[in-house]
């Protein structure tokens, strides 16, 4: 009885750890929707415009449309390796910003490429997908993606926007890129500027010579 119970528990744990999802057609013939119990995403087919993706075609001369099993494999590889890939925590300044702690809070965009060795690569573009009441109160706009959104390119934004490649043949991740973070310029008070012989317009122009001007 005890052995049977332990077997059922172990089986349940394994099933919970393994990624499960479904794919479906969307209003755009070049895009398939992806939905699991933990995240959503879009698969771009092999004919989706290369110019929008702007990937390195010299390194990846071929394209393919990932199927559900390949997406599951890519997600399982990613889940097992993301903590190691994210060791440096680039542009992640607080624990709540750590990508490996928030993997299910992103909308995915999947693009299939074939490298010169004939290996299948799934490029995954991640776009933050949690728009909260606090965001609304702060006046932030809802910039979540949907199943028919085009490939997303965002400047700055830090760990809310990042991408990575998964080599299905070698079962490894590589090429992780996290968006940068824009600096906020804080100008000195008017009296301090006058003492320095500057006005606010001049100081605003000169702010590009340093990342931050400290308030004195």
C-alpha cells in the first residue's frame, strides 16, 4: 500500500514537472497560438518575414516551423538550464527581477532556424506578460502581446524583455540577451546650476556626457 502510494506521488511529481501545451490556428496564417497551464506564446511559421526577425541569416540559412513536441522539448531544456545561463543576472537588480525566478511570467515568441550543421534551433523571444492593478494605478500602459502580434523588438526595459536560443540537437541553450536599462537623469536644483554658471537647458544638453547628474 505504501509503495503504491509512493509510486503515485512520484508519478504526479514527474507529470507536473514536464511541460504540456497545445497549439492552435490564429487569424494570421503565419502564426500558431501556444497555450499551456503556465504560459502563452506564438509560433512563427517558416515563411514569416525574415526582415521582421532580422536574424543572422549567414549563421542560420534555413527555417522551419516548430511543432508542439519541439516546443515542449525546448521549454524543458530551457527550464533545466536557465538558472546556469542567467548566473550573471545582467540588468536584473532585485530578486523579483531575476529571469529564472519568473520564467512563466513571459509571453513567448518561437522562431525555428536551421544552422549550417543542419541542427534545429528554436529562438525564443520573451515579452513580460504580467499587467497588474498597480501598473494601471501608475499609469503604465498594457503592452502585453497577443497570439497575432508580430515579432517584438523593444528598446530597454531590462529583464522584462529578453531572448535565448535552444539547440534541440545538442539539447542546450545559448546566446541569452537581456535588454538594457535606460538611465534616469536627475538635474541639480536651479540655485546650484546658477552657482556653476549654467542654466537648466545647458545642463539638460550636457547630461549625455554622464549617465547620471547627481542632485546636490
